[in-house]
């Protein structure tokens, strides 16, 4: 059940389906004002800001889907997040974007007992603290953000399955298929360590390359297991869906259900290091279901569908340096070595280079705002409010 196809339906329905099909038919333009490398949240947000201000933008995404680390598992009653799941009060950019796109935010379910599993698989339940209580999620999954931004852009500006392999100081954007686009400005929104593998002509200074490689990609070494059910049966038993384990393979679990429990889902982060997960997807899936059964009861053994998403195996997300999880949340910022490159024509706009909330979706939007302001020569209007 690994690698379930993510849903392309969402708040924008058939329009999104038709748009996605058209993306595969677009041709590489000969030139543009701004070329954006990467179609995750920061890349799409930047493209939307610039397009709204009359700047010609072409976005190139190596994957055959948009969203970057935002992805979802399709379920009969909706979609369940395979990447980031939450945002928090006080993160005004993501809140404003959600409202502008007409998406529904709802609080993380946190009612009921929290479970703790010891090394022997013995489970205790109590009124512990639900770790994500107070956070918000999006009805229909966070892919609604991606779909909502994408349909605001002309379809011929978004190029899926178009890996960029090199950038030139003269504005040359080299694609893996041999096509070339020329841009006045270039923005890399792929993770810094992935960006370090691009070919730069002339080569960037050693301190610039070291700065790129030194920035850990947030959550890139992690894997997430999702199980979808007919109903949130654990709530009937007075459980919140929150659990922690010293046995594994899941070390931290949460209720991943949509509003009113539809779709009903549980998810957990794996505690197995990336190197030890390689080639073991089926075994880990079976072990994870047995663990959910121990903690939440026998109904957890039989999901309608489930998926193991190992981000450490995604080459557009993780590099060899990302195989070990970070120790805590890195102090992300934009290193001086990544500024003013090629007379200000080359920019980096990732969540890991944000001025605020680095590593989070809020940070991705912050970086998009920063680079939009640099290109426009003035602050960009907030997303959705222009």
C-alpha cells in the first residue's frame, strides 16, 4: 500500500483535474522575466504574487505534481496529509491565505485520553497532554492550498515533470530534457541541499555552496504512516488519538481525521532511522498496523487504506545529508553567502531560508514575500488580498 496516488480533487474539483492534465502539455518558453525552480508552497506563492503584479513567471517542477512536501493520500471520504499537517494561531500568512482561498480551518482533535506504550508493548492511558492541541488543520487536506494557488496562475506558466539541471549567470535555465529558457531573474525554491546539486555556471563561490549544504531540510529524514478507517472508533473509546511509544515502529501518533471525523484516520511518525527503513516498507506497514491495534484496539488492524510515505527516499526533498533527523528545530535564516548573487539575479526562497518561522509553511510564505519584494522593488501585497 506504499505510494498511494495523491488526490487531485479538492475544493476546486474538476477545474483542478483539467488544469493538472493541461500542465503536462505545456511547452518550455524561450524567455521569461522570472524563472522559479520548484513548485512547492513557496514557489507557487511567489509565482502568484509576481503574476498578480504583472511579472511574467515560469515555474519548473521536477515532480509530476505540485506541492513539494505538501502531499496527501486519497481516501473515499477525502484526503489525508502525508506531509505537514498543522499550522498555529499567530501564523498570520497561512491564516490569510487559507481565508483568501475559501478553505476551512478546523482545530486538531484533542478530546480524550492519551496513550503511552512502553518497550514491551504495554499500553497505559490517561488524561495526558495532547501535544498538538490548539493547532489547526485544513478540511480536505493541505493540498487545498496548492490547488488554490495553482488555479490562480495561467496553465502555461506551470511546467510539471521538468527538472532543472543548471542555471547560468546570463539567465540560462537548463532543463533535463534539453530545453532552455532564459530569464532576467532566477529563484530556487527547492530545499537548499537539493539546490546545491544544481549546476551553476559559473560555479558559485565555495562559501555559498557550503552554506547551501549546511542547511538541514526540515523533516526530510522522517517517514509518516497513515491509516484510514470507516469511522474514528477510538473516539468512541474515549481516546484522543494521541499516543507515544518506546517500542515502535511509530514513536508519535495523532488523530488525522477531517472535520467531524471524516475521513477517519490515524497517523504516526516512524522512530526507525532512515537507513534502517530502506527496502522494508511492507514489513514496517505490517508492524505499524499491529502497533495501532495494540494501542487503539482490534479495529485499527483493518484500515480501508494506508500508506507509508518515506520522505528520506524522495530525491526532490532529501539528500544523503538529510538521512539523520535534526536534533530539535534548527535556527533557520538566510545566510549572507546566499544573498546578492550574480548581481542580484539569483535568489533562494525556501522555508529554510525564512526570516520567520523557518521550516514551517509560514516560513515558506515569508520567503516568498521576501523575494517578491526584492524583484518588484517594493513590498508585495499579502497573498489573496491584492
